[in-house]
C-alpha cells in the first residue's frame, strides 16, 4: 500500500506573508491566530497612534512559524499512523 502524501505548509511562504501582510498574512498559517492578531493590531494601532505596529508584526511572524511547524507535525503524525 502506498502512503498518501498530505499537503504541508511552507515556512518561507508563512514568514513572507507575515512580514508583508502582518495579521492578514497569518491566515495562511492559522485562521484563529490571524483573527486574534487582527484585533490586537487594531487595538495597539489606535492606542499608540500607529507607532507600536511593529510589535504585532513581530508576533505575527513568530506565530506563523509556530503554527506552520505544528501543522506540519500533525500532518507527519497522520501520515505515519496510516
């Protein structure tokens, strides 16, 4: 029996989307994380008049890396169990 190859997510794509699009780019890695970061980015943007927006962008990049790593590990575990 051949093992089915499930699609994994690319670290490079996730990082580039998070760098250039911030929380919108995070939708590639995790939908829930993107929604959370959208809310946080809007709040920080209003509170700091836009000067603190680099903080959520850095968090988005880190979150994208963690989310893609977690997704790919889950896919790897599914393939190896089958």
